C-alpha cells in the first residue's frame, strides 16, 4: 500500500495517540553546543541543598553540580525542585540531570538511569571518636538515643544485642539533645543529622561506628543517554580519585567519603 501524505499524517497522529514519545537527542552534544548544563537541585533539604543568607542555593548537591559543569567546561543553570517533581523535570526535558539527594529504587530505575554514587546517605549508630565500637556486640551495655518509630529505631531494634538500651525520644531534637548532654553513650540517626550535631556542639561531634542502612545518592539521567551517563560517571570517578568529591563531603557532611562508595 502506498503511503500518501494524508496516510503518513494519520499514522503519525496514531502513534502519538498511543503514547509513543519522541526519543531524546544526544544530551551530551546538546549541553556542549548550548554551553549550559541544566540541573535540578534541592531547595529545602540541607546540607544537600538550601537557600543561603544571600538567597543563593548552596549545599552538597549544588557543589556536585558545579563540579560537573566545570569538567564539562559549560555554565551551570540550577532549577530548584522537590522530591515530587524532580524526576518529571528530567523526563520532560526541563533539565539535563537531577542532582537532588536522589536515592535508587526499582520504580525509579524503570523511568530513568542512575550514575555511580557521588555521596553517602545512610543510617547508623554514631558516637564520640574514642568510643570503642566496631561491631553490634560492642553495643552491649551501651545506651543509645533514637527517635521513636523512625527507620533507624526499626533497623536498630532488629539487630541490637539484649544488653543494649535504646532510649527512645519523640522527636529528633530530643534525640540529639540527649546525646549532646551525655545522657546516652551513642545516637542512632542519619548522617545528615550528624551535620546538625557537629554545628551545635563541635566538642562532641559524632563519628559513625556502625552502619544500619545504606542508601547513597546518585545523579539522575534520562534513559538512552549513554554518552551523557558515561561522561557523568567518568567525572564522578575522577572526583573520587583526585579528592574533589571527598572535599565536598567533608565540607557539607563533616565526614569523608566512605571507602566503599
């Protein structure tokens, strides 16, 4: 059957009607030609992203985005997002990448691709630098503050030895206050909370002793953008090797990058 112009148009509209979306162009080539890298970043999740006193975005994710832009030799254009709209902004082409404390799960992997991890995000048991805690057995006889019903409460309750005392508080501030005032030996929380503690009391900065749950963060990239994904991964690998990503982690998380990241 010969496809007349009318039949060609009919076929095109039919394909659109059943949801066939156009393929993205070469994202890396587009960024290079444009001279601008467009990145979705968090605006209300310190220390990954927030608005500073100068009303400019700041945080670990903003520095990571700047590192990528610098290595690509292009300007950086930031788009503030929240946890709900960050992936749609990527899939609809509003941004080239998502760098927004983005964790990986099967549902998200069905929609977008993920780079190598560039920063840690985890739950753990933390304590003073000189606390001799190297295994779960070492928690025996220790008192640990934890927020009641939190993920860390659930995870720690599964594995804590019988001799450990979990002192549960109703909110994060009370959990933190108990640690800072020496009411407890250790604290179970997330590494982001540890930053807040370090800022409030530099003399009792908690150091990670045991990891309870690991969920590092990744750069989100559109599907089928192999060249862009490979380039992002190469920059992340170089950033780990030369210490630049470790410097970002030290600055915002007050902790070095984990060796196994």
